[in-house]
């Protein structure tokens, strides 16, 4: 029994090392990205943290439940939203780009 458990454990460890990473998750923004945009002249408009209430584009109230913040930056008529955290879903990405 001991040998079977050890073989299974070793097999899972080898699979975890050699299986490809899930491409649906990408790296999020970090402080370096924030400083880079601020030095380029972007202005911090809003920081949304866990527990904050925001409005959707249709006017509904939304509760921000993520552990890591979102930072809204603007420069001229452009808006960037930096998503912080240790990994982000690929549709959201590390940053979102909008125009006013």
C-alpha cells in the first residue's frame, strides 16, 4: 500500500511540473506598471478596493468583491484600468483601455 501511494504522489508531482500552464490566466498589473503610467503623465482618477460600491454602465450598483484593487487612470480622452493581483482572467487582462 505504501508503494502505491508513493507512486501516485510522485506521478501527480511529475504531471504538475510538465503539464502546460492554463493559457486562460495572464499576469496582472503591478506597481511597476502603475509608476510607468504615472511617469508618462497618466492621472490616477479612482482606486476601487474590496467592499466599494460602483455603478455599471446601465446605472446598476455593483459591489466590488475582488481582493486586489482596480486603478483607473486617465490621460486626455483615454482611460486605462489596471487590474492588480497575482493572476487575471485573459478576457480582463492586466489592463483595460477605453476612450471617454
